[in-house]
C-alpha cells in the first residue's frame, strides 16, 4: 500500500513539474476586466442568452470584449471556430454584433456533441435567422 501511495505521489509531482515547465514558457498576464466575462452571471439580463441556464456558459460580452481588444471591429470577414458550442453563446454574440454593424461578414463553425445542448443552441440560433410567425400583440 505504501509503495502505491509513493508511486501516486511521484506521478503527481511529475505531472505538476511538467505543467509548471509548460506554463513557464508563456507570459501570464492577469486582467481583472475579464473576471466577470468568463462566468454566466450577466446572461440572465441578455435576450436569447437567458432562455436556458447553462452553468458552463460565459457572458456574451466576452466575445465583444475580445473582438474589441484584438482590433477586429468592422473587419470585412471574421471566421470563428467554437470547439465547445454549448448553448451557442459565441455564435449568438457574433450574430448580434453582425446585426448591429460591429462586425461585417461573420462565419461561425462549432462542435457540440451533447444532443440536448445542441438542440438548445440550434433553437436559439434559429430565432435569429427566421422572422416570428403567428405572434401578435395582445392588450
């Protein structure tokens, strides 16, 4: 039992050393401005984004902030790959920015393997692509 514990501790230390070595190759910069953007705390106030609460989500303001910080506002074409689509926050934020004129032509490709979460994202995106049918104002 002791040798197994020692072996596990050695493996853990080796893994920590490996990641420490990899991390040392990159300059880490802390920017508190992004702290509120990497959590879904503002999604309850955002149209479409508030339709489904997804704890793994992030603020749609994150994409807007990244686009601004990377000087990509108004670029003629922007292609995004979202390898973890989730409920479609990135694609919806990009579509909203394009509709407002912050982005010109935007293409978003994404991957989501969970069928239910894929359905949520597809439904949210479909509402941006189709005009509502059969909705009326009631007093």
